[in-house]
């Protein structure tokens, strides 16, 4: 018992430390490594499929991307809210509630993973048409999608647990799980795709196996090392309906990811008139831009438990210090990575595409995307800050604006005006609109915290209190 308390105290040091830069880097660096691992993981299939020289297979992987987004959205729906609540519970020393929440997250993830996979398989034919699959790639897309759907429970649970582990300070363990899954995938990809000549089928199988191995590792961690994380059904059944409060806080990330998938499917539908080469070029540029997007997202998501903990504990000055440092970190990181991507654009695009003409088109698209990428940190910081302070509705609204309300109409309008390149201009327009709105929401919420002098930690949606205490600041 004493050993467990010492372990818990050690993990809580990162939240209690007065050295904010040290705390931020302890949370962010492992999260960034995990994000980079996830990037490699997401890109591995397309890179190795690209080595086959068949543009149709590359386009097929891109077209099925929104399905993967849907699975990830469900994972974020649970992990986004679960991470915030568990961190706040630990800040308020309510470990019993944290145990209940963690178990509820895990069992909900398993059930929803099975349901998501079954739904994708049941509607696979109309879904492929909606995603914009062209006749030359339809067979490849169907093969890839059905295998991913069969492995949906593992994909969902692995990605959910990788985030939830951070809530109790187990950032290293979350990283190890990601690394294990990714390494398995990367080792199997060239064997299945190239050596056994399985193409997209091999890519999908490697992805599912990688997630299965990572899930096994996370199960081992929970059984042997976890402080509050557990999968005991009895804990989950204490308040099964509390899952709706968890999902309310996870909604912003989930909405953003889900709408991103829908927007990409609309973009692919518009691109289909230009042929599978256009879809492949757009996909390659989008994957490279994802490097910057996910790095900035990783910084803000990595530091979110730190914001949640200080909010839950009533440490206003420390919370302000964390936010100021995150602004400096995201702006500088966004600018540096954008410059590096521009300088290395030919080399990175060549990883995905062998056709010189298609690669040249992808480079042109990438240059357009770099206009807004350095500033996206403001958007992700605003969203994660609002989540950390329990403002689920505002955070959800911002995510919906970026990926839906602003982006989808812009896609159709700018494609009509500017043609092919207008599709990517739409992403830049939506990004800047969301950045401005995110900053406004964050400033308004911070003013409320700063002026009121005290606040109540609660979830707005359903008006369910997470911590029944008033924290004086």
C-alpha cells in the first residue's frame, strides 16, 4: 500500500512542480514522440503502398482515410473527456471517482469499437461511393476498408488508452504502447505489401496486428502498474450513464476529427472529376502537412492534463504560466517546422509518389497549405484550454466551425471559382477563421476565471459536476 502511495506521489510530481517549463516538457515531449510515432504509423501504409508504383492503390488508402478518422473520432470522444476528468479528479484527490471513470472509458471503447466495425462492414458499398472511390481504385479501397473495420475494436481501444494513460502521469507507458504498435506495423508493412505482393490488403493487416499488440501491452500496464486506471466491470457499472458526461468533454476533439473525415470525403468527391492522380497528389500533400498539424496538436494535448490539474486544484497563477509558455512553444514550433517542410518538400513528397508529374502537383498543393500551418497552435491551444476548464460546448463549436461550418462550404465555393487548387485554398481559409474564433473564446473564458476570483469545476453539458467543490483562486 505504501509502495502504491509512493508511486502515485512520484507520478503527481510533474503536476505539482513549480518549474513550469520542466512540467510542460515532461508532459509534452513524450506526447510529441507518441504523435510522431502515430504520424509514422499513419504514413507507413501510404509510403509502402506508394513503393508499388500504383497510384490507384495510393488513392485507395487516401479515400478510406475518413473511415479511419471515424474510428479515431470515437476514441477521442472517450479519451478526450476521460483524460480531462481523471486529471481533475486527481487534482481534487478524488481517486475513487477517477477509477470509475477509467473503467467506464475502457468498456465503452470496447463496445463502441465493435459497433463501429459492424456498421462499416454493413454499409461498405454505399460508404465507398460517398467517400469518392473511383472505378479504378474501388476494389483496393474495399479490401483496405473491410480489414480495418474488422480490427476496429483494437484500433479504437489502443488509441483511446494511449491518451488516457497520460491522465495519471503515465506518459512514458503511453509512449511505449504507441512505439510497440508502430514498430510491429512498420516491420510487417514491407513484408506484406512488397515481399508477399499483398498491396493494400497487406497494409491493412499490418495495421490491425500492430494495434492488437499495443492493446495487449496496455492491458499488461493496467494489471501490473496502474494507479487508478482499471477495467473492472464493477467500477464501470457504478455510474454507467456518466459516459455521457465524459463524451460531452471529449466531443470537441471527436467532432473535429469526424468532420475532418467528412470534409476529406467531400474533397475527394470534388477531386474525383480530375482523376485518381489528383486524389493521390492531394493525399500526399495532406500527409506532409499533417506533420505540422499533429506536432502542434501533440503539444497542446500533451499539456492538457497539466491545465486540467491546475484548474481542478485552483492554481490560477500556474495555469496562466502554462498557457503563456504554450503560446510561445506552439508559435515557434509551427514556424520552424513550416520552414523545414518547405525546404524539404520534394524529398518528402517523393516518399509517397513515384510519378514526377503527380509529385509536382503535390508540391504546389503543399505550398498553399503552409500559409496557415504555423499559426494552428492557437487553435489547438484554445480548444484544449476550453476542454481543460470544462467548457465542452465552446470547444465543440470551435471544432465544428473549422472542420464543418467553415470548411465544407469553402470547398465547394473555392473549387467552383479556382478549380483544382481552390480545394486546398479552402483549408487555409477555414484554418484562419477557426484560429481567430478560438482566440476570442479562450480570452473570454480566461477573463471569467481571472475576474471572478473563484470558479466551480463542472461539465456544462448535462450540468453534471465532476468535482463537488468550489476552488478559491
